[in-house]
C-alpha cells in the first residue's frame, strides 16, 4: 500500500484543519492519522495509489476559510497497514515556523444557532466551532489543544463530547466546544456580590445600559467598558470616571446599523469591518452621523471608530439593546486593559456600575485592533486582536533567536524564530507601572509560548526609555541598540521582504537621534546593517520638552521665531492674543536663551505648529490630535503654494520650514481660509518628500523609497507622497500589515539584530 508523510506549515492549527483533513481522507477511503505538531500539521496517509494522488491534489485546494497554507512537504514511507483514519493527539515539538492561531469572530453558522430557540446552544454566550472562537487569548502553550488552553478546566458534557468526536459534525475536534451545560458561566456582579448568572446576567447588563449605566464586560482579550452611545449622560460619566482624555471611543453596532455607515465610507471599510479579524474601523465622523451618537463619543475628532459584535456575548447584547454601544477598553486612563478578574474589579470599581464576567481565564491581553480607511485603501494603526501573533515572514531568516522590545510609545515586542517575526499584541505606552509590568509579562510569555529563550535582545537607542532598561536587564548574549528611525525604515523593509538598499523617509513625533537631538523628519539611506542620514528637517527648539507635545502653541512660537526672528511676525500677535501672556513670555525667553529646550527635527511637531498658527488647535490631550485636525480641514490647495528651502551644503541636507511658515503667516494675515492653508501645507510636505528622495535616488542609484513613521498615518500625505514618488519612477514601500507608527518599531529592531547576527558582526554590549 502506498503511504506518505505530509507536513503542512502555515496557519493550520485552531482553524479546523485536522477535521478538514479527516473528512478528505475518509471520503477517499484512506487510512492513517492527522496530528498537530509543534507548529505544523502532520498527515500520515496510506491507501490506494490513485486515491492518494487525489488526496494530495485536493489537500491544498480547498482548506478551511481561516487556514493559510505556507508549504506542503511530502515524502513516501514504507507501509504501516493503518486500519482506520484518526485524529491523533497533538505533540509538542520545538521548531521554527510556529503559528499561534489568532482569535476569530463568531462565524455565521454559530451566530445562526445563537438565535435559534430550537438549538441547544440558543443564547449560549460561549458558542464556538472549528471556524470561530477564542484562540490566542486562551492558549498557554503550543500545539493548540484544549488541554493547553484556559478551556482545560471545563469538562465536556456527553452531548458536546459526541459532537467533538463526530467527524461529520462541524464541531469535530473544536477545542473550544462548550454549551449551557458544560461551558463557562456568565455572572453579573456588583462589588463582591453575584446578582445574576447566565441569561439573567445578560438581562441585567442590558437593563443597566438601557438605564444609562456603565457595564464592565469581560471579552476575549480583556475587559471593555460599555454604555449606550446615544445617551449623553452615560457617555459623559464614562469619560469622567475613566479619566479619559479626548480620544474618540469605539462604538460597537449591530450589522444593520454599522454596515450602511461602512458602505458610505467605501468598499474597503465594509471589507475591513466584516473581515474575520473584526477590527475597529476608523471612518470619517460625518459617515457615522446616522448612528445618532452622543457628541462625547467622538469628542470633536474627525473620525469615528466602529466595530461589529465579535463574541457571542456581544451579539446577544447588540440584539437585545438594538442600539450602538460605546465599547472602550476597560482601564483607567492610560493603564493597560484589565484581564484578570480581581484586577478588573479593583481598577474599574469606580467606573463600572455592573460587572459582567465569566470563569474562563484570559491568558493573554489583546486589545481591539484599529484600521483606518482612506481613499487609497486602508492602513493598520493598532495591530492586535485578530492579527497578533500572525508572523511576518522575513526574507532573511534569523540565525539566532532575537527579541526586540520596541519603544516606550505604542509598545509591541517582536520575537524572531527562523523566518518568522512574531509581533505581540499592542502593549501601549510604558508610562505607568502597570504598563511596564505588562511589558515584562509579555516578554516572559512570548518566550514560553514559542519555547524559545532569546540570544539577542534589541532595543531603542534612547538611554532613558523604560524598554531600554528592561532590555538591558534581560539575560542574553548580546544587546543591540537600534536608532529609532533606522528601526522604522527596517520595519517597512521587513514587511516587503526587501533586502536591497532603500531610501527611508521617516516622519514622526519623537525619536532619540544619534546626535542626542529629538529626530522626526529624517531621510536615511539604509543598506544592510548601516543607516546613513542624508537629509533632515532643520532643528528648531522644543520649548519645555514634553510640554511642547501637549501644547502645540509652543511649537508655533518656536517655528515663528525660526522664520521671523524674536519678533515672531504678524501671526505671532494673533497667537499671543489666545495664550496666557505670562506663559507666552516664558516660552519666548526659553527660545531666545536656549534654556529648557531640546533641538528637534520632528515633522510631527511641525504639524502641531502649523495647526496652532492656523488657529485650529493650541493644546491637545493626546499626541497627533492637532495633526488630525489639520488633515481633516485640509481642502484643495490650488490657489496657494508653499515650498521648503533645502540647504544641500553639508553632508546631510537641511530642510528649512521657515519659508513655509512665512507663507502661512502671510496667508493668515490675508484671511485665507484654514482649509486652503492646511491643504497647501500638506501638498508642500508631500512635494518635499518626493523632491528630496528623488534627488538622493539620482545621487545614490537607489530606486526604492520606504515611507515610515506616524506622520504617514496621515492619508493625504501618504497618498500624495506615494503618487509623486511613483511619478519619479521610484518604487514606494509603505506599511501594509504592520503599523507605520511606533507599534511597528520592534519588527525593525529585530531585523537589524538578525542582520547583524548573520554577519557575525555583533558588537559586545557596553
Ligand atoms: Zn462558529
Ligand atoms: Zn456541553
Ligand atoms: Fe516613531
């Protein structure tokens, strides 16, 4: 009897792959077994030669919807005379190319059963199957088997066991299988008191929300805080109690309400919203008008974040309440989202009126992912639930296990094992002790899940970053410091599997430069392990350090001083009229005397300055707020044109914003509308990117340009720059799967460490 061993790698665990193989093999009367190995699926199959060939043809042709086959390797084996075909128990095995399945939103079949009164899982808040349900957030170790998940403690009832073992059932070997009888139980609590369980808990949650209350809900990757998004009082109370700045809050709406809004924002918005990952999709705020949201939900932001229900519990609540719900992460201010029940009840005691929780432990924190849609497609702003920890396949496999710890803002970490770069879920800003602890935890878990202890640890060059401190404390044979913008370029390069030299354009808010200045408007030629800075925005002082991030008017003063001298010109007078005179005078003095200032080439801060000079925004409560407003008001700019001055004298070109600032000041004096000014400013930035990059392309012979850094979240800049660069005949690399902001930094750090290790060129740590 012909017999073959088939190894299938890719995303093949936790997606119903073994049942699929089983069905295929038994239909062809083949014998043998299928088994989850460390990170792949092994099929040992035996039978009639023609049937075996058909099997091999069909296997890669129609895998389950969420599976992604990376490679199929087949070799023949001596006959074993298998009697039947079976699904064998998973076997752990350390190896490269591991795939941890991401969490999957409720599938259509399960959603239908959820609302079918005749179904035994009618209204079961933990319904799932081989095609849907929690994965990443409940997995302790690989391979993916119920015993290695937080479902292990729930013993299957007889009915569930029968389905689990029935190859014709769609829950055949569904590791998360559960029902009312044997699954996790929902409870509604206030303080330590259990008020209701099961559907009673759901009813209480719905009543509380309908009455304007706030409910903490345990989800897949952490707790959410939910309230009626149309109830102004509830929304205001949530913002107040949560200590929330002006960041817009996400809104979960049933498909009947959410889909028309997405449709208005375009086909890409619909595709992203309904994708298996179910991210938060940012659409223009006007598009969400029909939802009738309380104004506090978007808080004046130009965009609104919407998402569809993705757990059975969400579906039930959405159906019972039939209205949009605020669904924001369950944390206080900037702390990481709570995942542990005790921690949640402590952290959220003053915020939530009711807790809806359950007895299935969350193993890994995982925030909702965020995707922004725009005219030219979409970009990922936060890569977390649904996407993490799907690896980015590298063109240059690492020869050592590398861990990169990212930066202190929008932190993620990245583990390299073989050709796979595994990025963690979003960890966030490391400005609280809890966030730092979350980073430590993520580092430990990452090693555990993949059974790897890192040999090389990569971190940011910033000596004061907490992530740097943590990296230095980790045991490893090597530590590698990577300059922030170098890491940004490599992050983009890694995604595109590009091994050639590139011209990197990195525009962002803040990154520690090789000269100790705050960089953020950089052109780098990146070749192999080297980065060479060829141009940058001319330095201006950042008055008061971080205070200049919170108060864009400070950067307006700095740029006006650079453009007009200490008098600040006519626009300075308009600005002064809006700001407290004493504080204004102090900032002017800081600049004149060069005290309490750090030099910066940040384009993010230039956007802040322009937003303030244009009278759009003098103070913000989160980074990027001013730039977002500037982008939102930008109209067509045919009637005014601005241009940067480029000084090509030195080794690195200096790009001077002064002529742009002077022209803007003139247009404000001429009472030109803000839309025209903002539009012209955007065009000038795009033009500057294209002309500087094209000039260096001619000089260096390099034809690829990588765009990275948070400024490229600005769709107008990203689209216009790419168009112009394309017009110059250059190939443009832009982020697609990993954020262009600091959320992608760890990937770039890891790539540099991998390149260094391959060259045997690793400096010993100091
Ligand atoms: Zn399902
Ligand atoms: Zn059951
Ligand atoms: Fe950055």
